[in-house]
C-alpha cells in the first residue's frame, strides 16, 4: 500500500470515528431534549425547542461529515465548509467557557476537537487531495 493511499485511508477512519460523536449526541439530544445533559426538569419550552433544533443541526453536520468519507480527496469544498461550521461552534463553546465557566469534561473534549483537531483535519485533507491530484509539493488547494 503506497503512502497516499494509507494517508487517505487513515484520514477516512479518523473522520468516521470523530463523526460518530455529533451523530450519536445529536440523536440523543433530539430524543431526550435538555434531559440529555442530566438537568432537572422542568425547563422552559423554548429551551427544549432550541436544544432539540441544535441537536438536529448537530446530527446533520455529523451525517455530512460521513458524506465526505467516500472520495475524501475530492471533497475539499464540503470538508472545509463542515470544518468552518464545526470550528465556529467551537468558538461559541469557547465564548461560553470564558463567560459562564468551565463545562463538563465531555464539552471540554468537544472544544478541543473543534478548535484543534478540526484545523488539523483540514490540513491533512489538503495533503491527501494534493497527493491524489499530483500536487504533492503544493501547499494550497
């Protein structure tokens, strides 16, 4: 197996593993609402509605990440759009950390993935795409 194929396969595996979180957490949030966070009911109906909506968005983003896996070397625009959405969510989570305090460990882990791992994935996907197109020495695209 040559290096570009193994690099592509490894990227596909990592994206597949990481995309499981928004899919599973999105489903759980849709099904259970704010109770998913182990908070005591009752909560405002608007909070429930907003939480379930955002859980649906989280689910959709996870599914969209999975759509990048086949032919990952050709999905640069989609990959970058999803990365931008995920990174922006991480910035919002960081704003919460700075204004409201530290969240649970799971949310801190999410913050690290969103702000650190996702930019690394963009870099990695660019390398895989460049190798696939014969632009192995280029840093753009």
